[in-house]
C-alpha cells in the first residue's frame, strides 16, 4: 500500500502516523521524502488494512493499494485453478465446458421435467430453475417457493441432472440443503449477511455479479463466502448496467479473462440475462466460450410467450438444441 | 400501455392475443392498423400487467408503458404530499427541513452521546448511527450490532433526538422495534424479502436509492413496502454509480425534483455518501436544499481520522456546526 | 411514431396538432382515444420527423419511435450485407475475416516497414498506422502528420498491404486521397462537419464508435456519411465507457450481432483500445470472431515499451503471430 | 508519480529504466525496495511525463500520478480565481452571477431580437444563440450558419448584450471574430485540432464538458486551449451520460465545487441541456447557484413548441422571468 501525504506535513505527525500503522496492523512502513511530498509504503499483510481509515487521515493526500484486498479468492496465493466437483462426472473449472439450462421460473412438474429431459438431450449437464424469484414489481409472479424446489428435485430424479436454484434470504438455507448449487442473484451480491451464512455451508455457490459491481467488489463478495470456510464459489458474469439500453444489460466479456487472471475460481456466463433478448443468446454464448468461460447458464422454456417470467430472453428447446450444438462444437474445435 | 406488433402479423394471431390480454387482466384493448404495423393500446389498470410477458410474445415488436408501474407511491393517485410524523414536533415532508446527523458507526456510549449533544446544538433534529454495517470487505469492522442499538437509545434518552439506524436482515426486525426510523441501505434496495417484511411494520422506513437504480426501480422498491401496508416511506438519494471516479458516487441532484413530481413521498439527501469527501458535504447539502429536499442525512464524527468506518466523508462537530448554519440559513431565505 | 398526449387535452388542440403534422411532414396521422389519454400514430416516412419538436409540444406526454431514425444504414431498406471492396482480393463484409494490424503511431520508415512485413507474414491483410494522433494531453506526441502518411505509403509499396489511417479535420481530406481506408476516431464520431465532408469522398471510411455513443447514435453518424453519397462505411466497435475501470473501456461484444441485425454495414472490432492491455487482446479478439465480426484491428509494435503512444496495449510481432494464428484458426473452424 | 514494479524485477533492469527516465524527462527518481516489490518515485516536472509510456514497460505493475497532468489550468500553480472580462461591466468569475440566456438556434431577426430584449429585462447579462448546430440526425435543422451570426450581432446592437455562439470547425474561426464568447460544444470537447486553434485566439472560450468526460479530461481540454496562449477559458457543466434515462443527461452538481478546488477557471452550468426538460430548469439552476456556480446558461424561446431545435428544454420568456428572479434572489441571499 502506497500512501502519499499532503505537502508540508510536519515530521512529528508523520512519525505518529507511522507508529500507529505499525501497532495497528502487521506491517512495516517505509518512508521516502520527495521535494513536495512524503510517500509511505506499507509492507506485510496489507489486505486487512482498512483503506477508508487511511484515507480519512488529515495528513493523507491519496492512497493506492499494491496488493489486492482479497486473499482467499486471489490467484497470487492459489496459483492453480479451483475445480468444483458437483458429481463424479461434473466438475466445473477443470477445463471442460458445462451448460446449465432451464426455465427462469419453475412453473409445474410437467414443465420442469419436460424441459429437463429436453436440455439434457441437447447437451446440458445441469438444470436451472427459479423457485424464489426477485421481481422488480411486488405485483409480479414471485415463484412457487418451496414447492418449486420440490419440483426441481423431481426433475433431477427423472434426468440425473444436478440442480441450481436461487436463494433470497438467510432463513431459507436449510431448505436448500438438497440443492446442488445455490445461486446468489445479482441484487443480493452485496447482501453481506447472506454471503456470510453461505460461508458456513458445505455446498457450491454460484455468485452472480451485481448490476454495477466492479470486478474487485465481486471478488470481495466471493471472499466473504470463502472467509467463512466455503471455498466452492463459482463466479457468474451476467451483464452490467451501462448507458446503452438496447440490451437489458451489457455483457462484460472482458470479465472472463480478467477474473481468470486475478482469481483461481471458475467463471460461467449468463447470456440470457446479459442481453434480455433470445436472439442474442447464441452470439454471446459463442463469444463467452471463445473468451475462456468454464460454463454457460441459459434460459430455456417450452413456451416462452407464456413463461411467468423473463420469457423474452428464453430459448425454446429447439432453439436451445441448435445453440448447444454450436457452443459444444466451438469448444471441441478449441481443444 | 402501447404495444407495437411486428409487421405482417396475421389477423388471427392479433385476435388471439387481444382476447388473452382481456381475460388475463382488467383491461380493454384498442387496436389501430397502420400500413406496416398494428398497434394495440391497453386501457384500464395496467400497473399489474407484466411488461416482460408482453415483450416475450413472438408477435410483439416493442412495448411502452403510458402509466407508471407503481400505484401507491404515485402522485397521480395521491396528489398531496405525504408528511411523516416522527414525533409531535418532527414531521418529514411537511415543507420543513430536517437534518439527520451522526456517525457512520456507533462506537461507544461516550462517542454517540457526545456527538448527539453536539449535533443537536447545531440544529440537527434526528440522530443517525450504524449498528449493523454493510462493508465491502469481510475483514473490516462490521458494527457493534445489538449493543450499538442500545447505545443509540441511550443517546436518544440523553438528547431527545429520534434515532435512525440501518437494518440488514429480516430476522432483525424485532430488534428495531424501538428505533424511530429504520434505514434500508443502497445495497439492500432490491432485497425484496426485506422490503416485503418492512411492509408489515408500522414504522417509518428510510429507503436509500441503490447504487445503480433508476428512479423507477427505486419507486418500485417503495411500492414493495407500501403494498404491504406501510405507507411511511422516506426516499433517500445518496449518489449513483457513474464513470466519473473523482467522487465515490455522483449525486443525482435532479432526482429531488423528479421524485417530487412522480411521487408524493418525502425525499432526503445524503451528501456524505454521495461524495465520499468531507469538503464536498457543504456545497452538495446547499444544492440539495435549493433543489427542494425535505431533509439531509450527514455523517458527523468527533474524530474522523479514528472513525471505524467512512472517516473520509465525516465532518467534525465544528465543521458540522458551520455547515448546519449555512443550510438552515438558506432554507430560511427560501421561504 | 406513437405520440401519447397529456390527459384531458382539448379536442381542438389535438386537431390543430394533427393538421400541422400532416402539413409539415409526409405522414398520415391516426388517432385513438383512450379513457385517460389520446394516442396518435404517424404513418409514412417518419425518419425525417424531428422527435424533439414533437416532444416540445405542451400537449405531448411522451413519444416513441416505431421506425428507426436512420434509413440508408438500415437493414430494413437494404436487406443484403454491404461488402466493401478495398482491393481485388480484400473485401470487408463478404463473410471473410480481415485483420488490420500495425502500430498506434507511425514513427519511422524502418519501424513501419518492418512491422508491415511482419504482420503480413502473420496473416494481416491491411496495415494501420496513426499519422495524426488525438491525444488527451497537449504535451504528448501528436504524430508525424503528413510525413507519417508518406511512410505508410512506402510500407504499402513494400508489402502490398492497403493502409488505414485516422483523419482529424476537414482540411486534411485532400491529404488522405491516397489512403485506402480513412479512419474517424471515437472522439470525432459526432464531429458532424467532418462526417458530412467524408460523405462527399469516394473512399471507405472506418467509423469508430464514440466513447459513450449508443448504437443508434453510431448508426446516425454512419447515416451522415451515407446521406452525402458515400456508402462505404465500416463500423468499428472499440469499447465503451462504463463504471468499471479495470480496463480502459468495456468491449460491448453485443454490439456486433446488434449492428448486424439493424444494419447491413460491416463491423470490425478493436480489442486493443477496448481493453488497453496487451494480454487481453487475444481473448477479446477470439470473442469478437465467435460473435460474428467481419474483421479486427489490432495494435502491433516492434518495441512496445518504447512506442510513442499506446504501448501498453500493443502486441509484439511474435505475440501477434500467435494471436493471429488462433484467430484465423477459429474463423476456419466456424465455417 | 509513483511507479510500482513487478515482483522480482532484476536490479539491472530497474537501473536501466531509472537512467532512461532521468535522461528523457526533467525528473529525479527515488527508489524504495519492499519485500515483494520495488517502488519508484519521480520528482520534478512530471506533468509532461507520458503515463502510457510508463505503463507499457514490461517491468511496471502499475503507475499512479501524484501531480495532476495539467498545469496552466491547475489551481496549485495559480491560486487566485481567474476572472474573465467580457465587457467593462461583465466579468465572469469575480464572485458575481451571470445568466446567459437565449434560444437554442437563431431562427430570424424578429425572434432573436425579441428574446434578447425579454431576457435582458428579466436579468440576463449575455445572449446565447446557435448559428451552427450539431445535430444527431443529418436530416434535422443544422442552423442558419453565418446569417445566424449576423442576426445575433443585430440583437447585440439592439440590447447591448454580449453574444455567445458555438463553433464547429477550425475554418470558421475568422467568422467568429466579432462574437464575444466562442462556445465549444460537448461533442467537440476532444476535437483537439479545434482546441489548439482556439488557443491562438484572443477571445473567451466557453468549453462544455463532454458527454462522458471525466473532470480531469475536461481540464486537459482547457489545458490545450491555454497551452496555445489563450487563458480565457470558462468551463461549462452540462450533464453527463449515465444509466439513468429519465433525464437526457445527469447534471453532475459535484463538478462545480470540484472544478473550483482543482482549477482557478470559472464554471457555469447549463441546466437546460443537463435535463432536457423545461420544468427541471428552475430546481437545477437553484442547486447550481447554491453549489457555487459563476453563471448559468439557459435556453429561452418565445415559442418552444415551434422551436427548430431543443424546444422541450426551453423556457418561455414568462417562465424565464420567474426563474431568473428566484435565481438572482438566491444569489443575493447568499452574500
């Protein structure tokens, strides 16, 4: 951490501040006097140093981290890729490509079982389906809740596909015990109490990037889960909010290689939410695979116009079949 | 709601769609045939119509709301300003200006009582203080929790100032029974489960705008609380995320008159979080009052460099005294 | 164009407004009366209708385009892809993939000829090089100017590669007569006088997307050039400005399929400027090809640390060789 | 300037790099060796150092400026406010408040003279009017051009109000000789050739902030003009592009105090373009004055619905009269 002090700070104050840093944190402080300003360099385990505390000092002009503020999620401390085993055959982050597919919301047994069978035939290896739905409007369909989870389990039994579903509050953690991957939605990426509780669970968590989260904030949210002892975090890029409103969000394709460089965690991409338009799913999915994603999460509905949520971005099973073939073909050709 | 259909949609499909709209919702459908395209107009109570459902139809080119999707928060249906009574003397939204002041985090009895006395002397009418703190890093100070709430109550007893504090999870609602205004932070603006539970409480809620929430989404979150039966919502503009990174956030000053036009709810402004820099608090607070805000929420700490959170944006009591005088003078001159 | 009028607008005013629309523009107006509001629909050639004029009417609540405001750049009126012939062998937009490579700035004959030879060997089919450089600082290197153009022509003579270079003002158009593709930079995307003059030239124009331009604004800038009679416009996505500052810009990968749907013009991608980091060029270039780009424009410098501009995002010839092989291999596998 | 080197950079390379920095620039280099990394500090006149060049070095991990990259526009080197004399009585930046008012476009002699008389009566001290109009669509009204400038001069003769008008290309500079303040529009804020030419002119320049320009980029554009010898630059905040689309742009109210701190140049605010809605002009203008603006630039049209451009954001003379009274009253009360 590099701290630039304000011009003409009295030497005694610099000494006091330096002493305080050494006693509060496990760091050493190097000092370098320029003509106009003095610069301090902190050496040691600076990821616990509170940058806001430093910045609040009267004598501080600006402060810059050299080391990232996350440690468990940081590739520097864990050079090897983390591969997360969902079943014997399904490992996310081991170099293979996994497609998680299914409807935005679980609506009925028939619906979820049919879609599960269909996407499995097309090459999907995991089933997604929302039971608890975060909706902007209190008047919109909010999901089948615990019944939705039960129906997902039926579909898993019928097809063997592991299931992924979104959690919305800490009190529901027990209810998700039998779900294979617990999803944290974009709007809850900084629901820190929820993250902390998920750190105590022994189950993979799919952590969606917040609507306007920086990559660093996203990795800090992963750090929350990992700090609690749960290392099984899968990151999910799902588009960010920008000024461009032709699409619902703007897929940040650069996030894939950046996360791969900064962290050892696997990263999957959600082209359905990123665009909000079904005809954009294929080109965005292709781009994600070409850029190095470990997986995709794609919305598929047997009857998009009658879907109870997010129909505009859902593919029909036939469309998904075509997209999956192109995606898997691309992955094959890149080996 | 205006629905533009795709060119050359067959008349039978238009009829089927029209029938379905009339049976699903309490609306009438008008139809108007152009040369290239057909336009449908929905009349009636369209705020419950799911715009995503409409947009997902194969035959739909685009859809546009004429009516806002919120109703209880909408000035069209409630022309008069909502004034929220906190105590006999303190009413937010009645044309007066209230300053909510206090530290980011409650740290000790001495700290909170001293600050409370000081800000009261300077003209503040409510006391803020964080007991549960949402922090980006799991390694940063997370607040004194229930002990912090107890200390706030001591400060209220000493000074008579009503207290405002942030809630982070539904399980804590009981703990906040004795708090005068419950704050929902920016990161929880779309924690819909929390909003829904707060709708069942008979207590004012200060709803901060999300980091990248549109004004419509913000009002929809107010609608969540109001839909549950709690009409006492105070909106708080606290800066939005933009590309400009000189400030922590960008204060959206336009939000004040816009919210006043679209809604009947009171709006307060947080210049401390909006800028992240203490020297910007005064000009931004002045601007907010000039633009019509009902109140301000300002961070004050007796020792900002040693504050356990957000020190860089906190004023000292002496600085606050000067700012409060200018703000209250401006308000007086605008009468 | 759909115009929603304010509630309770008097019928006479509606009539007056309707008459005015019919006399000012080549349109018919349909009217539809709802319970609360009246909606007008304009039929005919609405792309010349000034939406701001409509929006300024006292009686207008809101207005929505059904037809896009651009015509010559619009795929609806030109369903076939535009393929732009640079030489007998090099056609951009015909389904092939072209790599434009070269240094940010032309620095010397030796530099540009060496790089040209090298990138040609690696598979590039066009040579880029800046002679006039738009720099944020007046104290930074501003390019070799006309001498730079002369050096590019020498490199073309040596290698046969057509050349691409950026223009910065209308007075220079004559100087670019012998350049194969004239580039308009992101900062000049809405320099309308320059666009208009380029409409009078019979030469391909590479139009970069502005830093915060919407896709519609970008196509409107293409329309400026085309309205003057020059149909040879190549669009170039180079990243947009967002809140995320890990990268210099955020590559909007979705822009590729969207432009392909809305327009018949070819689109190329600049992964070097989009990221500002040389190690991101490969994954972003791969993603662009997978998403359907017609070409790539990549910065290559024989000695990036000593480049006079943009060194951080330049590849060495050896790095470029590796990247080009992967890109061309991917394109081959997608056939 | 602080340069963090990559871990385990060989000492010889550090020495070579250090030597090069000292020979290329007028700086001294201090070196500080940490456990993991080495940090270099540059002392001296670093505002000419090309940060991209530094960042491109293989051995560089990251680089941070301590000193701003602008010098002539920097308050550190010019502590006193710059006051720009337009006439004997009108000085912008001397603590007084000036209102520049007038139509978006000059349309006829009658129109501009009438508006000029009216706004003068209401308290405006300068007249604005567009002769050359930057329009997104090539099919929209582009201004009366040189005739528009002639009409502005007639209005000045009739009222005594100095005139402000926008320039769009370098070739027109002679035509603007008799204009009192030359405006550079947001879309040309980084038209560096235009800025450079305006540096050779002895006339005040009103420099609008670009749609997505950072404050630093904006000050660098002022530096371009000042580097040429023209110190008479007035900055104009006119809203920035964000994700919020209720308003045309988002007024960055914080920019006023920030520019005042970083620079000695005067700053005026354009609430008309910032919002795009006439009913928002008053509250935003009030906020700007409260935050410390030196002036306002407001669109006034005698017949907004028939204005040839930007009617939706124009006030009528009667509305302007009311707004001007409130603004001037607020300024008076703040003395």
